[in-house]
C-alpha cells in the first residue's frame, strides 16, 4: 500500500466516526425512559442564561458580521458532519461530570465520551477482550478488584471496557473493524476480582477534516487526547462509575483536549513477568446507592 492510499484510508475512517456517533446517540436517547425531557422552568433558565452569555460575549468582544457569519457556517457544518456528540463531549462533558459526581466517594470517574456502546459481549472474570487475530499493539493485562467503600468485595460486579486500537480507532465508529473489536463486559469473580487481556490503545486525534478539526486548526490548538481505556463499572446497590484510565508519559496527559485526565486515573503499568507485554493492577471502589 502506498503512503497516500494509507492516508486516504485513515481519513475515510475518521470522517465516518462523527455520523456514527450521532446515530448511536439518537438511538440510545430514544430508548431512555424520559426520552430526554427537561421541564419548562429549567429549559427557560438554562437556555436564557446561555443566550445571555453569548450576547454578552458579542458586546464584550465587539464581534463583527464576518465573525458572526463564520460562526453560522461552522455551526451548520458541525451538524452536517454529525460532530455534535464529539464537540459536546470534548468541550463540555467534563463540567457536567464534575457536577454529577461532586459528592461521590470511592474511585474517581470521568467523562464517557462519544464512543460508548451498550451491551458488549460478556465474559467471565478473566478473559481476552474481542480482538483481531493479529491485533497490533503491546499486549496488556488489566487486573484488580471491585470493592464497596466499606472495603467489602463486590462479587459479580460488571466491568464494561472499551478502547481505541493501536491506530486510535474505535469499533462501530471507524469502519473496517469487527463489530465488537476491543469492547467487552467482564463479570468479577467471588472475590470481586477481574483479569482482562487486551492491548494498549494509541492516543486519539480528533478527526482533522470535520468541523471540530476545522475549529482546532483555525484556533491553532492541538487535537489530541492521551491514550486511554474507558470503563463502566456496576454492582448491585451501588452507583455506576464511568471512568477512563491513562498511561504515564503520554505527551498529552497534561493538556488533554477533553480536559478529562485526573491524577487518580493514572495507571502504573509494569513489564509482565509471565509473558510479552505489560500488566497493571487497578482497583475500583464503588459508592453505595443513596
Ligand atoms: C474520545 O475517544 C474520547 O474518549 C472523548 C472524550 C472525546 C473524543 C474521543
Ligand atoms: Fe475515548
């Protein structure tokens, strides 16, 4: 394969991710009980404040018609590219997560991002996440225990894990990957333990050719999230935790474009003494339902 056709393939994959994220979100939202209904008073308060904040900004910064029309064109393109989930999860979700988890004890959480899919294939407490036979990347063993804040183990806790491949692509969003590649649900054993075999994900770059990429380039920002693995951990009578874990030494741990890195979420991988690759222990502590 020539260098150019490789670039074209990568771009084509990136271009599809936004549209897929919008379609997936729409479906999931339709399945929720409330259908996403917010009461009139909150809509009036929040929409009113948001509109006022933007008007204040226009006056304060003396926004020109040229700038206003550039904004209009860009907002239209965000929708056309299906990049509203990407835009919102990168630049807003971290504050929503902060508010939502203010009072929680136990492990820290962070944002979900645009690439979660429900109902991934289920496995026992120790197993290999679905991957291609020749999946590129450093083999990575992730083990630990789920406990309650009281210290009591939580047998049968479920860990949903999803992450990008060695090129930074997510299955079901970038085309050409098996449906459940690098996505799985693992059920902790009697002691609340799990041991999951996977590969180390690559850093994630916001697609450059979509509206979000266009904004990043126009502003002269960088487009990177550090390499990360996503988790949802649940156990009966406990609060669900949505989290991401990161790898020391990643150049973007300190300037994640999605502002989702926290010191508590840094892994400490070590060479695996038993086989090729690395291993790490990370425990999840869940807050009881209140
Ligand atoms: C990702 O992989 C991600 O986790 C977030 C939050 C935003 C964009 C891509
Ligand atoms: Fe991600």
